C-alpha cells in the first residue's frame, strides 16, 4: 500500500473501533505538521526522516510521522512569534470564546478522540473516554478563569499606590508525554493561549494522533493562524531544537526526569526562559491498619489497586510502592491479590503498554526482580519480543511483588508499568521514612480513618500531591507538580498564570 497523506478531516468519519481498524488496514497513514494554520506536506519530502508509530495492542504499523528538522522547527517558531503581538492583545472575552469553542468541538467528537487515543496509546476505550473528558474540561476551565482574574494592590501610606500587572510571557514550547497524550497536551495548550501566549507544541513521537486531530479542531474553532503550531518528531532532534531556541520564551514539559535534566542543561544560559517541568515519580501508598476495618476494607483495597494499575500503571501519579502496616499485612495481601486478579484483566480492563521499547524496559525490571528472588504473587516475566516480529501486541500482566529489597532498582526506579511492590511497616515513623526514601516527590496516597493521622502524616510526606482515601482527584485550580527530582514549578489556575505571564509592579505617587 502507498502511504496516504491525510488531514484530520480524512479521519473524522472513523469514530468507532471497527471503522478505525478497517481504515488502518486499508491505508498507510502519514501525519503532517500543523504550522501557520495549515497542514504541511513534510511527508512528501525525501529529505525529511520519517518515524514509525505502532499500535500497542497489535504491534502493526499505525502511521508514520515526520521527524521535524531544526529548520522546520525554526519555521514553526517564526509563525508563533508572528502571531504573538496580535494574539497577546486580544480581549479576554475573545480568547474565552475560542477556548469554549475548542472545548465544545472536542465534546462533539468525544468518541472519535477516545477511539484513536485508545488505539494509539494502548489504553482501554473506557480510560480514553475519561481522558478526553478531562481535555474538554481543560479548555472549559481556563476559558472562564481568565474572565475573573484578580490582581493585588497595596498602599504605601501617604506616598504611593502599587499594583501588579501581568502580561503574556511570549512563545512557549509545549512538550507532552505518551501516557496521556491528549489530556496532558491540552493541560498545557489551554492555559498557554488563554493567558495570551502562542505556542509550538510537540507530542511524543510514540503517540501523536490525538495532537494531529486536535490541530484540526483548532482550524474549525477559528483559532488565528500561528497561535498554536503542532510539530512531530523525536526528542534528540526536534525536541532539542525547540526547547533550546533563543526565540522560545518558555518551556512547559511533562515527561521523564532525565529529559527534564537535559532541558535544564540546554537552557541554563537562557536565564529569562520560563521553565515548568513535571517529571517522574515513584509514589508511595501507605496502608494503615485502621483502613482495613470491615467498613473501609473494600475502599482501601480498591484505591490501592486503582492507584497501581490504572492505565497499565502508565501514569506518573501511580502508587507503585505500597507500604502496609504489619498487623494487617497478611490480610491485605490476600484480599489485594484477589481483587487485582478479578478486576485488572489484560485485554479487558488492562490495555497494552505503549510501545515495544517500553515493554522491554518493564521486562528488564521484572528479570531483575526474578534474579533477586522477589516473590511474584501475580504476574510473571513476559516473553522476549524482538524488533520486526509480529507478536500480537505489547501485553504485560499486572504484577504484584514482595521481598524486594529497598536498594533494588525495582524499588527505586520509576518502572512506569503494571508493576507494584508491597512492603510491611511497623508504625507511623517507619511509614513516613519509607515513603520519603526516594529521589522523587510527585505524589502519595494515604489510607487511614484517623483524622489526626491524615494531617500528621500527610503534612510530612515529601510529595507535591497527597491523596487521602482517594486517588487522582483534581480541582484544576490547585497547584500541580512535585518535589525533589519530580520537577520544578507548578501548574493549575493561578499557578499556570505564573508560568505563562510576566508580572511587573507599578507605583503611582499619591501627590
């Protein structure tokens, strides 16, 4: 089959899994960049390297995409810079109306986005729908937030009135990961354009389809040309050229800690550049004995399992280190493994992991666990998969491990898959010490019915987000981000305003 250059309009009719599957079987799809309000013909050029993206559930080729060159990156930045003066001066009401239109158009095409997100990333269709809904909320939330913005004024008695004034910070590089492609990209784009900035967005090369479809929404919503440009490519060439450009005023990045470090290094000499880096996590879940009472046991087991295995464990906020008070350890282990086995079934409630490379990464950690004599209560080391062979997808069973030493890489590193370790603790002090024994500090889950403990322990956990008797609950105005090597900066509500605006203080004399 010949490669088919498409636009989002080409895909619009295929909004069921069956229809999308038939379209893929009949076509070799090539995505194209969205620059200056138009889809380019990069994929026709022999000089542009093409990248392959495979469907996780089957291993078949899903589409190709361009590895955008530094020259093309500069062109996209140029369009964003040209659009900035006009867009930054539009009224809040005008920006709000466009964001509302984008939100509505995604809502109208909810199933389309969910179907292609599921096929592209490997997640279940049910999970994909949840994330599309969150993308809708991102645009809706910031469309109204900017209409009710507040500022601060202060009096210097008898001398002056001072007040804070904010203005858009400029052109941003917005880089999102492969685990929640649409949701996390819109979490960046929505506040960026709401606060009057323009952008060049780069999704992960592993999961680029929803960003491609989103660019089509921007066209339909009447977003002015150049306000958001969507380019595709890898990190080494495309991503590096984008973040290191002196014409980029800020970077909002979600992804691995190593890449975050590389961005810090590439931009260290650019002091004025705004950086918001949401990085990795190896998050603890603390299970206290009181949470295993008859009235709360089911909730405890459910939350601990959901926090570990939702989206195949491919969420930076997953609780992959579970610590259980020793007095209820055996009871918890018995009920937890039973619950996971019944409720997290591969091919039904558990999708495929995102790529062959990630499959092999997870497998390496499970080989280490096996070599170190860890106990596999659920799961096993998956079979070896080689490049270029059809194995029917990248499937890994939910895995529950005990007997993992605290110095093991299985316990220390972010595996980012359906793998959880369970360890006993004696008391609060040990629980806090174990939870904080990590280079990361993104999130934590605290399961207890003791109100005093909720505050006493919760306020000592070294995590940017602490969930007590719940998980993944979000109010979009709260600060999102981590401590330690889990990143720098916060986003959400006024915290996103801090990322995408610059503030000056004006002093007006009283005389």
